[in-house]
C-alpha cells in the first residue's frame, strides 16, 4: 500500500505495521503512548517515556543509517525540521519507508498526528489525542492587552524563534506576539543587544535545545520578565499536549 506523508511524498507502507523507528522525540512519545510494542528504535534524544527500552540510533541530525536498516523497520518516522534530507534519502536508498511530518501550528500537529498514527501506523485513534484537543480548545487570549515576547533557543551565538514555528503558534494562543515572527529566517541569529533593545514584555527561555536555567539566561534581560519553560511543553507535539495548555497557562500568567 502507498500513502502520502505531510510533504506529499508517496510512502510504501505494509497493510500491517509491526516495527517502527522514530527519529523525532515528540513522535517517539506519541507512538509509545499509543502502541508501545511498535517501537524498535529511537534517537538518543528520545527521553519520553522515561522507561523506553528500544535500540538507540544516535541523534536526530546524525542517525546511524546502518543500525536503522539492521532493525528492519516497516516505517521510519521523521520530521522536516528535526531531520536532514541527506539522512532520510540514505534511508530510502536502503529500501526503507520514511514518513516525514511537517508541524508549524497546533492545528497542523493534530492533523499530522492523526495521519501518522491512524493512517500510516494503522492504529486506532488514541484517547490522549482527543484530550489534548479538548484542553487546547479552552485556551483563549482573554481580555488583557496583547504582550510581546522573544524566545531564545540558543546562546553563543544567540538564536531565537522566528517565523512559522509551532512554539510561536502556541504563544499566540495566549495573546503573546513573537517579535521575530516576521523575520525572513525561522530561527534567526540576533545579537543580545538587539534582543534587549527590542523591549519585549516577556523573554521565554525553554530548557531545550539550549538548557536555559535560573542562573543561565535571565540575567541577560534585566528589564524584561523572563519565563523559564519546559521545552517539551513549548515545542513537542504528542501526548505532552494534554498537559501543555495548563502548564503554559500557569507559566505565562
């Protein structure tokens, strides 16, 4: 059988999927929460669920193609942002079916998860997906004035969330406008002086990919309110979405 992934690639998938390798932490958690027996491999960065016991195939940017091929998966799950095209092409050259997701908004996340889990993996729709949709349907900006934010994801050099990002879409649902949403780059490099001069109401500091902490990051923005967040609640799309709405509500105020 042939299905079409989020990027329009035709992907040959067997009628029954028994073995899956995931190269995306969010999607590893999604498959594990829905049908844990499917997963036979995941990246070193796949940290949820905590007791995940599968073969590790290095990172999202440097997957071990030989190790993945040896696992003989029916399907390899990837993402257009987290994984590199040359690596995915190398997997296809080994005759493996590679399903690529594209998620830049919350609505895209829900649609993509259904296509992957129900369509590609041949599973029943998971209960947690409906709970996540219900949780986010209750989020509204409210009467308070709109707020502005910058969202650093790295320092040395400083990089921030730019245009067309999942994190930016989540923040917008709380009435928070990303000051770099119109940048030509999705993750632009911006000097610290420029970030401070932008005068954001909030500086949102996730703990991944750079691990910002109370002692590493907030001191650079003395005139703005800084908010430390779990990257899993700001950038992951999967079962974490069932709790992310409440977690972000508490953190963002």
